[in-house]
């Protein structure tokens, strides 16, 4: 006897889930080259299939998926895909950029919505993602029954990759990591979104004071440091996965 899949949306009892995206498929369309398909790299596969990302047919109904898309995905995609520096927002003499008049809570909500969708999925690719005790409160926040400001265990910071070929042509599922400083250690996730590197910390302890200007939650200025992609954790992980799937050389037969 097969179990019935129910929508995970707040207050929704629908038993007709659709193929709901984990990361908005608009990002897959954005990075796709006219000369060839996207490449997906994971622990299991190196493939050119799944052009617009991963879809799960067991997590959301059409109405709930559409709600998340309209409230979070569309606004975040418009901002991220059209991002560019205006005069004064990027000064290569300093180690950070800043863009004023940005709805940073919109970005925080978007990141949280992707993280939540991944956490409720049973797909292998996101089996290492869990919100634990925060799962139900996060769902209430996404549907507007709690404020984002009430979730003080959730903090988001952002970095921008230095301009290099290819960094605008990639995005990722959440990557579990552990952040650490001399006096601070906390678990969280990294997200890569077409030139941005979002860092999510899920921990009740406060961040060291020096990071306060870079926390997006409740802010109206997008401020972040600059980082070079080739030296990042995610770049090393991607190189290792590529190496794992690269065909191994075959020794030539011995010659007498």
C-alpha cells in the first residue's frame, strides 16, 4: 500500500502535490548557455540533465508552491539577476561592497524558503539538510504567521565573488558547513547564487560584534565582503567532485 503525499504548506491538507522546485528554476534558465546545456555536479552524478534544477513531486501543492514563488522567489530573482554596482558601491581599495536601499529581509526570507523546501524533501541530494526544531516555526514565518525578526537564531551574511570567468554561471543547493572564528563556532549553510555567496548561521549565540554591520536581517543596506571563488570551500568541493567523476587514464600496453 502506497502512502499519500501531502502538501507541507502551512494549514494545507492537499493530497495533490506537484513537481515543486527546490531552487527556483529561473536560476537554471539564467545561467544556461546558448551553446550547450547546464552541468550538474553532485556526490552521485556529473550530468547535463536536470537543466532547471531539482524538483520534488512530494512536498508542495500548486497553490503553496505558487505562493512561495510569488512572495520570495520572484523578488529575489529580480534583484539577484539584475544586480550591478553603481558608482561608489564598489571600491577596490576596500575589502567590501555596499548597496543602500535594499530590502534585505526579502533576501533573508528567500534564503529561508529555499532552506525549508530542501529540509522537507526526502531526495538524496538534500538529505544532509535539516531545520530540526526550527522546521514548524520557519513554515509559520514563511506564510506570515510569525515575523522573521522573531527568529533570532537565524542570521544571514553575504559575500560577492571577485569578477572571474564562470562565477556568474553557477548556483548551488545549500551546503552544510561550520563557521568558526577565534571565539565563535556555529553550524550553518552556504548558498551560491550567480555571483553571490550567502552564509546562513542557525545558532542562538550572538555573532562577534565585528560582524554586526554585515548581518542582512533587518537591514536596508546590502553590505558584504569580497572573496575570490577559487580559494573558497565550495570551489574546493566542486573540484573534488569533478575529479571523482573524471575518467581515469588507461595505461598503454607494455612494448617489448
